[in-house]
C-alpha cells in the first residue's frame, strides 16, 4: 500500500484539495492525520498540518467505481470481482438482478459500460485495458465466435502449414490470439496494416521469420480480392454501368 | 438520473467542480443540458463523439427501464 504525505494549512483543506485533484469524493479517501497543525496565536507558533493519504491499489479503485456505477444504474449485484493479469483487468459482476439490462442487445450495454470504465482509467499507468463481464456472457460469446475457426485451427495442427485468416477487427483478433495462446503447439502473429490486419496461425516448431517470408507474397494478392468481397454493393454497380455504357458506345 | 449523469461525467473530466447539469422536464422527454469547463469538452465528447454516444446510450437505457425518455445535450 503506497501513501503520500501532504502538508498544508489545515487537515480539511488538504483533504479537500487532494480529493479535487484526484477526481474522487472525500468519503472514499483513506488518510491518517500525522500533525493537526495549529494556526498559532497572532501568527506565533504556527505549525502546518500534515496528512498521510493512503493511495489505494488500482484494483480497489476500479472495484469501487464499478460498485458505485451499478448502484447508480439501479442494478443490484452480489459482488464485483477483479482479477489482474499483467496489465489487463478482468472485472466480473456477479449475480446482477437484471442481467438482461446490464448486457443489453447483443452485449451493447456491457460494451458501452466497458468503454466508459476504460475512459475513466485511461491515464492510469498500471493498467492497459479493463474487460467487463457478467454471468459469463463474454466467455459464452467468445466460445460461439470461435466454433467456426476450430476446424481451421485443427488443420494447421495436422498439416503443419501456416494459415492466414481474413482481416478481422481488433477485438475479434484478440479472441483468436487468446485461444491459441492456451495451445502450446501453435503460435500466432499479425500481418498487415490498419484495416487489413490478419492473423497467421502456425506451428510452434516453425520460425516466425520463415513464416512471414512464406506468406508475404500471398498476402498482397488476396488483399485486393478481399477488399472487393467486403464491399460488393457500391463498387460493382458503377463498374457494370460503365462497362454497359462502353458497350453502347461501341 | 441526474445523479448518474453527474457520476459518469465527473469521473471523466479533470475539473469536476465545473460540471453543471440542468434538467429540463418536458411532457415526453427530459432534457439534460451538460456544461463542463472548456478544456474538458473534448473528454466528454471523445474521439468521433464516442464518449458522448456512450453516455447517451447509458442514459437512454436507464430511462427506458424507468419508462421515461431522456436526452443529453452537451453545451459549449
């Protein structure tokens, strides 16, 4: 538990200032008064006050924030569990009385709340990301998301050939990376830039550099094919029109 | 509701004392006018309005649960 000593003209003034500077309410602060200080008599014998403020661990801070948030959302839950894995925090809201509201349509509410919590703790150096989950919703969803990929992943295992997946958005890539991490015989890496980031799954026996070299020529080609696949509507129509117009001209 | 909005916004901004919310009750919709200090406006709106949208989503969801309608407006 870390702490800081702050000196100021009075105890209440120090606490109020600290609370204001650190975005927290006075009731949430834990502190010890080291020296009450005196204003002295006619300026004689004046002594500043010193307060030791105990800085709570990030886990506790996230937990109190989420507990307050739940209370304000009028959702009762039995407990808020926090687990920290390196710089990622997993928060589990246990047994909410209204899980449907908390999760929202397709998990939209959970996603929004997670976004807000991440914004609040954005500038904290100890952590990088916070994930919210309730009633194992996220885990269940990850499982259903992974099912179409499992045969593909098995194929890599049996054939030993590296497999390049289609470009996926970051949260979906994370699910796959996370899943492969649990399998010691396989490894993943990411190729491409921006919207075209793709996951490559390969056997742990292979060298990462060799894999990149092997797939480098193919990645440039399917990229175009995929771009076309992703937006079938608008780009095709004008193409057809112009070709039709050209035919007429001829 | 006002309490929830205040809680969400105060956690985001650098200067919580400048957060000011006025509640205007209409027949159907309750409008919340949100004022923050000039330097904090960006934080409340976020990249491409993502934070502002997140705040609105939460407020909308909670008010629907209570059978009301609410709107949040950020005033510069």
